[in-house]
């Protein structure tokens, strides 16, 4: 039987959300938390975008150092040979790529305005795969944007051509959340059977079915004899109504009826990291967790009805499918109500040493303290909010990496003073 793997796309699709965004340090922390959780791959950014380059390089260096291992770090680009070449010029250490191109008649006519034919789509995709392989890409996923509105025959042809030229996975994109669990199951099963390639499920939530469609599509891939890769985002943050929520998807795979038997994860997941990553995602994006968010919402384990309260006190399994401790919940949230010293863009070294001392971090001398404080100030400027403890610890432990994350000098401009 095939297995299910998680590819989180928060740092690509999530940050494309209108009115929202993450600093490069926050994106890095997301990658660290995903790695700790056991997620297979993070689609960590856009390697053709100049302001991403230092961040992507820094994260590849963290991978070489073993900090981001074993998670894969995958870049997303358009499926063109030109974009592939640019990606490797800006991020030479790039190892994993997802190449994306639209496939539906709607997109060919409405987006490309008829300038491309289906044959053009196929050739452009093939050229991109061959360019990626020639430049050293270790794994390649090929994305059919708007796959759910694309004829099955063309999807089979598209995925077959991708496989024949060296693609490792085919990404089925339900770009507008158009599918339902029944249609996506049948389509993905047919693709798996006819093409014999691992299939990614990339589902949006426009009709409220992103998680359900992701699970149904994964079952279709496995029933068709292939591995399934589900795309998720932290707290479901994504374009328009969002993507399949990471925690809800994992709960559905692990806890829903019959899922743990035939349909299993291919890599162990540490579900106890769920609460931590959901809270950080909420803070970093500035979007409160909905009160009814599966697993991590304020009411996920709250009981008011007398019958429910009585039942859950007698045996939690009466009204809870899983225990809150499985998600890393249970500790109280503490809020400082007295004197508080915060790290900020205008903070001084005395207050900073006090903050770091509370975390049992000391500095060799005042020069080292000033150096780390300067980085913290810049990180606060980028985030426009106080840094969390893990961010402060990261900067203190990896100052050179932090400096690269905070550097946004345009790449086509000379060094200052050169």
C-alpha cells in the first residue's frame, strides 16, 4: 500500500495571502517547527524572487548544519526553463523543486488569452524538467494548476509526459476548491492507475472542503497504487478561503474512521508539536485561531452542556476523539501583569541582557551582547512585533544565519562602499 506524506506550503502559498505575510525569520521558525513535527517537506519559498534569496540560502545552510534535517526544502517556480535557470543562479544549493503551469481550458483561454496551446503547455513543462535535472535538482514535482477543471485525458497525458522526463511527483491542484471528496477520489485514482506516479493533493477551501478533499484524494492515490503527498498550511492560512489546515489534516489521517488501518503516514509525526506551531502561526500572521478550530481552537476541548460535562468527566472518550495532551496542550498560558521588559527595535543592552538572562543565555562580553542585540533590533523591525522566545534563542545561537535572514540588499546593486 502507498503511504501519505505531508508537504506544507505555508511559506509559499500561505504568505501569498492578501493582507498577511511573514518575516524571513518567522518563515525560518516555521521550517524548524515543521521539521520537529516530522513533516516531509516545506515549500519554503520562491527561488526566483530576489528578496527571498538570502533567506533560502540561509535555510539551505541550516540543512547542511543538520538543524533542518530530515525535512526537504522545496522551492516553487513557474514551469519554464528560464525560471529554473534563474532559481539555480540565485540559490545554487537548491535541491527540491515544484514546477507549476496551468492546464485547464479556462486558464489557457482566460489566463494565457489563447497564446498557448495544450502542446505548448506540455513542451514548456518538459523543457523545465530537463533544465532542472541538468542543473542538479534531486527531486521534481510538476504542478497542474487548475487540475480540477482540466479534462482527465489531458491530465493523464500531462502527468505521463512529466514522469517520462524525470518528474518524481505530479501535483493535482484544486486551485479554486472546485472538487468534492467524491470527484477528487475518482480523478486521482484514475491518474494513479493510468500514470503510475506519486500524486500530491493541493486543495483550496473555497467551498469548505479542503481537508476532506485532501484526504479523499490521498485515498484515491493509494487505492490507485501510489504514494500520496498532501499539501497543508499552518492554521489553513492561504489565498482567499485558505488551504487544507495542517493540524486538521493530520488529525483526519490519524484519527478518522478507518484511516489508521489502510491509509497511513509514511513518516512518523509528532502531534505534540501541533499546539506550538498553531500558536506561533497565529502570532506571526496576526490572525487569531478560530474558537472552533479542530484540535487547537479555544473550544476544541471545552464542554458546557450538563450531559457532555458529566460524560467527559466519567470518561473523556465519551465526548472527545483524542486527548488534548496529544497535541501538546495542557499547560496554562501565562500573561505578565506586572513589570515587563520587552525586546524591541529601540531596546538597549541592559534590558536585553535581562531578557536573555531569564532564558539562561549569557554573553562572553559586551561586544557579543551588542552584536546579538543589533540583530534582534533588525528582526523586530522586520516583524513589527516582539520576538518570541524561540526567535531570540535562534538569533543568539545562529547569529551569522540570522544576519543573512535579515539582509534584504537588492542583489543587482553593488555592496555599500564598493
